């Protein structure tokens, strides 16, 4: 069993480092994930001198470790945003989520990035009858206002979507998709470098000081003076960026890949090859591998699993909970990676003291990271500078928080309790009817 991402079988990160760093640049980008490379590609093509810096080899982080889901889903549903912030705000958020989804697809097509992109749809399993009814109401309201298609799957038809009895039915969103995140990142990296962007891995940024056009970026290999700087480190944001570190909550995600399976077994487990999540706040998720007959899965997000054995055992529990027919199946890969959320569970981008940032994707990193890179680049270039809804308002933090997410396991337990409470409440209501 390999203790590295399955995606690295086809897209292993490799060392990339300029022999010498420039002393000046138009734009310095800190972080070589989707946000950084998406921005670098557009900026380089617009004639800007761009250098992307990363403490590790480019692709070592979450961009080649995540599940490869492409959606327009946040932890806050359209109805909940409409209730808390009004219809106009909810429409704006979900309009941009849809724009991010479409941008990934158009970028892959236009750049001819071979990354197994597909549109199989997504199945969301309801973990209780109450969750099922809530999803039916939420998605109908969303369709009424936004036009996004969906259809409900009652429990009696659930095995047409997933070989399990764990859920109480669910919802299918037919236009959501998936890709191979390692190959997608590799393609973005290659296109950005072909456009003229410099990339320097194994180069730690130690401090960013000053104001545009003379921002001093101190690194382990020297100082670069830049007109603009983009912080695009998300779950790997270091504490030497104190303002950003106080506003992003890093947490660990866990994934596994099964050994190679018979094709018919994969087809039985996930008949339509959809991506799958459940309705809980702390989700389990499964999907077929895009390039070999395996099933990929994850969950237990935010836990403190410190050994490979602990990770494998917990992920096996998830596999058997969701797909009990895989009880005799072994794992070929088990790995982890750093994701990031925010205190309001919303992604944020903007500029502070002349430094741009895009952070806190809250499980929507593939589309939102790519899209935020585009938005920031266009702001710097002066093209399509309409403000994003995700740049409005403050980026919240909390007193005495300085980037140490000690509370994440307790928050996840609270989410578990919330889901159990909702399920019990529904059961009590059903008993009184």
C-alpha cells in the first residue's frame, strides 16, 4: 500500500526551480496550486513578468491530493443564504459558483489539458429521512430561482445510483462533474510555464512587506521586489502571513484508493459513475477512479489521524459503511492533504495593503481556486474588473486565533451532533404523525 496520493501515479510532482531568482517582477505569486497557476497563466499571457514560488515542489499540496470533484456547492445552501443575506446576495453567490464550474470546463477544453474531465453528475445521499426532505425543499427552491436541474431519488430506487442501503434516498445533480486533479494541475503548470511564467519550487517565502509598486518578498533564496503579490496558499498558509493565517482554518482531509477491481464490480457499486457525497456536514465521499477500475473514497475530515494504520482503518470503516460489498477489497493507496475553511464557511478573495489573496475554499477548491486565480489576474491586468460577491464584506476571524486550528476536531464532533439531532428530530416528528 502506497502512502502517497493515487493521482501521483500519473502526475508525480517534480522539482522545478529557476537557477537564480529575479530581483524584480511584475507579480510574485506565493503558492503553486490552482489559484496561483490560473492567475500566472493569464498574467503571463498579458505580458506580465510573473514568478510563482512554493516551499515544496509544485503540485505537492492539495491540488494533486484532492478528490477531483467539479461542482457549485458550498456548505451554505441557496435557501440558507437567501434567508440570511437576501435573494440578491444568494443569486450572486450561486451565479459565480456556476461561473466557476463552467470556467474549469472551458479552460480544460481551450488549453487541451488531458485530465479525464467528465460530467457524470453527482449523487448526494440523505443520511436520514429529515435530510431527504430538507434536500428536496432546498433544491426545488434553488431550481426555482437559479434554474439548476436536479431530481430526487427515493430510497426504493437508491441502488440504481449506489450499491448501498445506508442512505434514505438522495438527490442527483446531473451537470456536476469530475476530473483527475493531478493531471489537471500538471496541465496548468505546463501552460503557465509555456506562457512565460517562472516557477521556483523549494523556495520558502519568509516575509512580504511594503506597498505596491515596491513590495519586498523575502525568500530563502533572496529578495524579489514586486508591483503586485498574490497569496494563494489556502490550507498551507504559514504564520508568517499573520493576517491571512488568522482568517483561514486549515484541516486535514483523508483519502484512499482501492486495489484494481473487476470492471463489473465498479459498475455495480456506482452504476452511473457519478461522484457521491452524503448530506452530513462532515461528509463521506466516494467516486470511481477516472483512469483505472478502482473506487476512491474519503472522509473523517478534520480528524487527527497520525499514522498510516489509523488512516487506513478509519477509511476502511467509511468504505464498508457506504459500500459494504467491498468488504474483501484492500487499499492500494492511502494519503492525506491540507484543505482550508473560513469562519463563515465562505470563500474569500480581495486585496489588503496591496497584496491579493484567494483563500478558504470550503471543499470547493477545484472550481473556486481556478476561478479566483482568473478574477485576481483580471483585476491586476485591468480587464473585467467587476467586483466579485466573494470580495464583499470582511473576512472574519476570532479573538486569540493565530492560525492554530486546535478546535477543528471539536467542530467536526459538533457537526456530527447536529446531523444526529436533525435525524432524531425527524424520527420524533414521524412518530407523532
